[in-house]
């Protein structure tokens, strides 16, 4: 944490949020954002500045990095169909 001038925090677990709030000096609104954020949403830190962000993967990136079981199954099915 201390050796980087930028950080990104995405959705967090309720069990870790209080520790993160102290470490990153998060406001209550930022804490709530990290607890309730959707996939790809979070907070970007650059020095002392904080800003909410939403990261949107391209179609190709999404195919490579998805961990959603329904998407993984659909991708496998498509690949098998293309091999026939």
C-alpha cells in the first residue's frame, strides 16, 4: 500500500471494510460504495484524491477474465460448437 502512488479498491467484504476505512481514510459514503458496488465498480486513489470508478471490460477482455459460471459454461459450449 505504501509503495504505490495509486490504488484501486473494488467491492469489499463487510468483515474487512472497517480495517480498509481506517487504512485508506474512507468516508462513510466511500465505505458504503465499496460494500454495495457492482462488478467493476470501486474507488480509484491517486495520492490524496479519491474518485468513484466503473471499469468496463471489452467483449474480448470479458471472455478472457470472466469467472461467472453461466458465462464460462456458455463460452465452453460456443467453443465446442465451433470445433465441429
